[in-house]
C-alpha cells in the first residue's frame, strides 16, 4: 500500500497555512519486499491541494483514498463550496479507510483550520498535524530552534500579519525543510510545499533557499546529476487558487509538475530547458508558472 505522511497546519491572523512534502512510501506491512520510498521528485504526490481560492485540502495516509477524494472534491467545488458538504465527504472517506486523515484550510465563510479522521472533525484548530507523530515532533523541534538566518531566507509574499506572526510563519518552511534534509524520517522527503493565504486566495509559496544555505554557508552551485548533489527551482502558479506545483532541475534538464486537479499522477518532462518546461505546462495544463526560487535537493 502506497502511503504519504506529515502535513502541518497553523492558524494566523490572515488565515491558515499548511506545509507538506511529496514523499511516497510503501507500507512494510503490505509489501513483501519491505518498506521502500519512491523517488521523491518524479514519483511523489502533491498532498496539499488548492481546490478553490478559499479552500485547500491535504491528506496523510493511503494515496488511492486521498487522491480519489481530492478529485471528487475538485470537481464539486470549482464554483463554490459548502463546508458541511466538504466535511461529510471527508468523514465518509475516513470511515471507509481509517488510516487516512485530512486537514482542511478555508478562508470562507470565515478562516478556519480543521482535521477530519475516523473519529470525526476537529474544528477550530490553531496548531494541527496529520501523519507520523514522531516526524511532527522533529518538525516542532526545528521550528522552535530556527535561527535568524533561516527565517530571513523566507520572504512572505504579502505579509498581512503582525511581526510576531510573521516570525512564526517564516519558521515553518526552514523547519520542515530541515526535517527533510536530516534524513532521519525516510517517510518525509522530496519537495517542501507551503500553502499560504493572500488577498486573492490560497496560493503555493516558492522556496527561498538554495542547497547548503540552511546552515549559513555560501549558497551551493546547481551541482550535477552524476555527483548526486543538485538543486531545483520550485515554480508555482502565478494566479492564486490554482492547485499545481512544478519544479525544474537544471543539472538534469528535468521538469516535474504535480496538478491533481488536472492529472492523477505527476507529469515528468525530460531533456527540456526551463523555458521549454514552462511552455509545455502552459500548453498542456493552461497553467502559467511564476518566477522561480531555489531549493535544495
């Protein structure tokens, strides 16, 4: 059984923020070959999906359950959504598959963060996590010890919150990235995906760090695919409310885009320039990708 884990949410004055990774893992209990992880970039999954400018739903657990529910929700909420109906659909899915849980971030009718699992809906969450508890504890330790350099490397696109909340918001990405880079949690890996509110609705935020920049050392070059150390540019839609995220790997001439509302699986573009990658995404999905930031790989 293919599973995904660790989604973290936090409520701020301008609305909730979610962060997750893209790693897919095969459950050792269901696999004769034991636990293994898929290649986290080309075989990952977008776990936090913007379905509407005012609605983002994330999941942890069984991929087949989570992706199917998100596809159903995506079709039903394009013109608007009712929170009671969203909760009903998610609770029904959790009853069918108790190993899957969902986290919902909403901006309408009022900003709200809540979790749905086989025990029901927990509304009005300020801090929330679904997935492996141990991985969440690792994230919390990194969150509380994020240094000034790490926080300064994150630029909030449209800060609508006070300085205290800005500091907390700026800690989320470097803390989560450090959990990925530590390697102590093999079920957490791939791309760090941050969803944040804006004046026009939810949107994905670009990573603002390059390889080796978390510890204060000079930013690394893109490296090489042969050497095993390389970077990527995380690219997000220019418009808010679009559930798609792309990444371009210059050293490998490789582009990957996750767009669950358009395609069930990630789309991989090999032997392409960055401009060609952007053009293919625009042509095949109708999504215009934003100016990139850099991230470690």
